[in-house]
C-alpha cells in the first residue's frame, strides 16, 4: 500500500515540474526572454515591391546658352530626331542686330589699321631717306631724330590698331556664335524623351543653361526608374540585384541591378528619391513608358 502511494506522489511531482522545465529551456534559448506559445523561427521581412516606369538610361539634356523668347518648337516627346536637327528657335532678331554692329565695328577697325599701316610705311621711308642724306650734310641730326620719333609713333599706333582689330574679330565671332545658338538642335541621334519648352516661353540663361529637351540615345539601353520613400531609410547600394516584372509582358520576370541612386540624402522639399534599375532584356521586351514592378534582392541589398 505504501509503495502505491509513493508512485502516485512521484507521478504528481513530474506533472508539476514538467512545465517548469519547458519554461526554463525556452528562457535559456532566447536569452532570458520567454517564447510565446506557437511562435516559430523569426524570418526577415520581405523586400518591398516598388513600382516605376520603363525609361531610357542614356539621355542627353538639351539646353539653351542664350536668353530670349521661344519663337518655334518643332520636336515633341516620342519623336525620333537626328543629330543637328533643329527642335526649337529662339528669337534671333536681337542677336542679328548685335552681329551687324560687331561687323561694322570690325570694318572700322580694319580701316584704321589700313590707314595707320600706310602712315607707318611713309614714316619708315622718310626715316630711311634722312639717314641716307645725313653723311652728306643735307639734313641735320635733329631731322633724323625727328623722323625716327615719327616712325616709332606710327609703329606704336599700328600695334594698337592690330590689337583693336583682333578684339573686334573676337567680339564678332562671339556675336555670331550667340546667333547660331538661337537654333536649339538635337546633339545626338535618338528620341525626345521630354519636352520642357513651349512657344512664347521666355528663356533666361544668365547663370546656367535651362534644359529644354531630354533626348534618349538611339543605341541606349532601357531600364526602370522607381521612387523610394525617404522614410524607408538608406537607399540600396549600387549593384543591388532586382527582379523586374512589366505589365503586359509575356514570359519570365527579368533581372536587373541598381545602376544609379538619386542621392544618399533626399533632395530638399521632397519625400522620395529616384533609383535607376538597369535591366537585362535580351528579347527587347521593354518599351519606354511601360509600367514595371521591381523587387530588390535583400541578400545583395544588405551587403
């Protein structure tokens, strides 16, 4: 009878101690923190899925180096252009008038130069004659010295005229260059990705050349630009791999990598930064303007 009671007490003691042993094991494995019931292994949060647009990655900004009113716009977004093709025209009348003034100034400088060149030629001949007559006593030493002074002054005046003519030529070249710059031309073969100018718009190029067009290279690769909120923290490093899916595209998702990040710090007065993704597209499925969805690879993003 006593043995039966002892066995019953032992079984009761095991039932009491078993939960305590499990709790102690959980505390030891979690650094002293209890593990909630049913909790499994902690998994890293999934990478965010970002949305963006397919854009050309190789572009050239076309600006204006002169100020004035836009009189003509002949290129629009999506239009194919050739290098040297005129896409806009700034009012050239003020620049034509300036070029005409500089041409007149150059003609006047050339006339002064020709006149003083003749004066130098004459003064040089007078000096040579006086020096030749001096040994025979026909002219005095004072006459020779006076002729030499006249020749020296004529030579100095011609030097001034030559400098003035060079300055007039340089000013005319600058005026003609500004006149040529009133034609806004495409610098490369490609497609107009953006048009930022309209007829009648006033262009001010005092401090920097304002961008009027953005032209994508004809042979440039296409990629995806996505916008990341600044609150998401540090942007992905260059080279971070990504998976790209495009709306309307048939086939497996494409692979890409981060090519450019729009600043480690967000631009002022904005809440997002632009990230450019270079995409491997051997089948040429990408078309500018398509909507794309990008998932960054957490493995490379954390490196």
